[in-house]
């Protein structure tokens, strides 16, 4: 039997949870201020999950597109998911919520855009950068 102490992230109270584990299973959770604490502790101690947020390249644009998973993925798959995201390239136009990577790494979770890119949007350069490019090409 072992006891782990974790902090619940379910709300700003941040309850300290004492989790008694036996044979890889959660046997008891103490210290939770509400029912969500025990649910969180069981998930976190047996199969921790995380949302993934990142940036993906956009074709012919300098500014990347922000993306996120639609649901949490197993914590040990985060780096696989990031690799898959970074290998991808979004093609304008892109709408918020549009699927950028379907079923990322076989997790059953999609990667969706959290930003919007119009087809004829600027290439992502500031006016100063664009001006420098114009001057460099003279
Ligand atoms: S156990 Fe309940 S009250 Fe405590 S941090 Fe988690 S969600 Fe908040």
C-alpha cells in the first residue's frame, strides 16, 4: 500500500488529496472538498490525461495557427501528439473549430484550430517587416 499526495486542479480551492493506492488501484481518497476530487484523483493516479495546445505552420504564412485537442489525451502521448501537430501544415482559409489533425496518433481525439485565418489574410508580417522586405528587394 502506498499513499500519494496530489493537488486537485478542479477549481481554485486546490485541495490536497491523499490517495491510498494498492496494486495500481486507488483504494481511498481523503481531503477532497467535493466529489470531483475523488474522480480527479482516480484519473490522475491511474491514467493521467491532459489537454494539448500548440501551434501549427500555415502554408505561405509566417504566423502559425493556434490549435488544441478536442479532449484530453493520455499524458504519455503528449509528445507524440506534438510531433504529429508540428508535422502538419494548415491551408487557409481556416475556421475556428476546423479539424487540423483527425484522430491524432490513434487517440481518437482531433486537433482543431482555435484561431481563424482568412484566405486573403496578410502573410503574418508586421508593416515594419513587410516594409523591410520591400526595401531589401529594391
Ligand atoms: S476537490 Fe472539489 S473543491 Fe477541492 S479543488 Fe477539487 S474540485 Fe475544488
